[in-house]
DNA sequence: TATTCCCTTTACGTTAACGTCAAGCATAAC
DNA sequence: GTTATGCTTGACGTTAACGTAAAGGGAATA
C-alpha cells in the first residue's frame, strides 16, 4: 500500500452560508481528484467500470455530492482490499434497492453478511498484526539497548 | 478478495507424543500449500521474491516450522493489503536484526511506526465500513418489510 | 519393470488497476 | 484574437501476483 494517507481534506465548509443551501456545490473532475489524492484518470476509470455516473454539461463531467460520497466509499472499499468488481456489485444492488425485487434484496443481505464476516476476519488479522508489531519492536529496542548507552 | 477464509487447519497435533519433540516436523511444498489453501506456485513465487528460503534436500524443498510461520505472516500481510515488496523489506530487516547495525534497527522502528499508523487507518476504515453495512442492511430490511408480509 | 505421484525448472500468459502519451475542444484570461 | 488552462476521448504501456503448460527427475508402489 503506497498511499495509506487519505482523509479527504475538509474543503471550505463555507457552503451553509445562511441556511440550508447545500444542493449547490458541484465539482470538476480535477477538484475531486485533488480532494482524494487520486488522478482524474482513476476517476474516469471508475466511471468506465460502472462505479460512477456523473452528470454531463456538454462534454464535461459534473460531480455532485452524491458522486463525491460514492467515490469516497469506493476508495475506502479499495483500501479494505475489495476489488472494483466487488464494489460495483454492491453499488448496483444499492442503486436498484428502492424499486428492487425480493430476490435482489435477499442477494443484497447475503452480500452484506459476507462483507460483515470479512470485516471480522480483517479485525482479527489487524489484532494479530499489531501484536506482531509490538513483539518485533520490543526485540528491536532490546538490541538497540545493548548497542547504545 | 476472492478467498477471505484461511485459518490454517490445525493439522494433527500428534507430534508432541511423549515430551517436547517438536523440532522434527517438516513439510513438502504440497503439504504447506494445502495447509494455507494456496498453490505450490504461490509458495515458489514467494521464495523467488525473497520471502522464503527453505532448505533443500537434493532438489526438493523442505519447509521447517520457521518457514511455515513466515508463510503465515506473509499471507496475513497480504490479506491486510501489503505488497510482497513491503513484506519483504520487513522480513529482510527482521533477519538482519540480531547482528544488525544501528541504522538498520532505527529503520526498522521507523517502518514499525508506519505499519502501526497504517493499522489504525485500517481499523477506522473497518469501523466506518461496518456502519455502512449496518445502514444498508437496515434500509434493505425496511424495503423487504414493505414487500413481504 | 512399469506406472503413479509429487516434485523440479523454464517460460510464456493473464488480470486488475491504473499510467502515459496524443490530439483535440472550449472557455477564461490576457 | 490568441494564449493558457483544464477538460475530453482514444489507445497503448505497465506492474504485481500469480496461472498454466511443457518437459523431465526420482522414489515408491503395483
């Protein structure tokens, strides 16, 4: 993992100036890219893979807050090691949810259960890894202790 | 993530028959592969990448418990999203630790700190993802409630 | 002795997730 | 008007992490 960082810089929350006029802010691809420290190419690629479908203004892509959130979730999924295909399956089902048929909904619950189990495994892996880190650090410091006064 | 499973089947602990004769058990590549549900090819590849260096008996590879542990840690690292290159760096430093010079040891501590921060980020990601899952499941069940009696 | 396994190396193939040009349009700034 | 900036669509390139097939060794079993 080359880039563990990523917290989506807060941006100026100067939108709620005098009330609840949120629905205005949109983003160009470059802005969004900078926000999440990815390249525009990455964002276009995600669209091509069916993970985003921004509005178009002529030729240009216009991203709304909904798109930003979806990108955020996508990147989080990636950091968790999911493939784009897996993420897309959830996304598609999610989009189809309101009018979804029973079978789709049950499929969704199925996937959710899988992901949940997955998260548990990951938590366990992290726990174990943290212990490993503690262990190695202890030994490491012990050796250093013997080398430095 | 295609294969979230993986708990390294306990194998028969029939080794400690009458005392502490542990140092005997070794494994062929096929055994090890089956244990961890990977292919022999994967294990050979890890060796080629400098993550394992099993003993040789003639042409055949012989894996000791130390190798098994290292493979286990490697696979865990992978599940956590580390690249083989990252894992190797740690492994190499770890091997060099006992006789390691001060610079290497400090580098090790540096890496450990990075990994630790990384684990924290992952924990946060998992926490958020779990909330997402809860959220989606709730909506999902709500829609189902309206469709089924 | 012949067959069956399991192993070996070599080497080319594959997939996901982008990177990296290239060529061109459009709007804002000068 | 023209220059600069940021966008657009191809299209080919790249990297990691193996998969897969070929050709063969050796020991154990039928």
